[in-house]
């Protein structure tokens, strides 16, 4: 399953850069969790920008799921193409915030 998740993540990362939807901003696919029967895949994304921008991007991704699913089917040739569901992944944002806090605590030389 790890190889399937990584393959799906890689194809989606490439495909997101080619989408023309103006709602979709700078998006990074941070992970994919595919069900064992390959019917569903949760796609975790990190979005650069405000909460409003994040919501618009997730709407755009939901609207483009058919195009992305078709691309997955063409490129991976799996027995089933999973139904995609996009979810926001806050781990990158938390990591940046933690780095900022650590930098504030570190004395300047």
C-alpha cells in the first residue's frame, strides 16, 4: 500500500501543476492514504495562503477530482481507480510555526 500511496501522490503532484482552475493556488500534496480495496483515497494537501484561500483551493480541487481521477487511471493502470477526497494537512503550517518560535527563543549572535 505504501508504494500505491506514493505512486498516487506523485501523479497527483504533477497533475495539480497543470490545472487551470484559478481557485487552485500553490498546493503541495503531502500524503495519500488509499483504502485497502482501492476504492477511496484521502489526499492530504498543504495550501499556501490564508484560510479563505485554503477553502477556495479545496473547492477547486474537489471540482477537479474527475480530471485527476482520469489521469490516475491512465498513468497507473490499476485494477480500480480510487475515488479522491481532498483534506487539508496542517502539519507543514505547524512546522513553520514551531521553527518561528524556536528562532524567537534563540539568542542572536
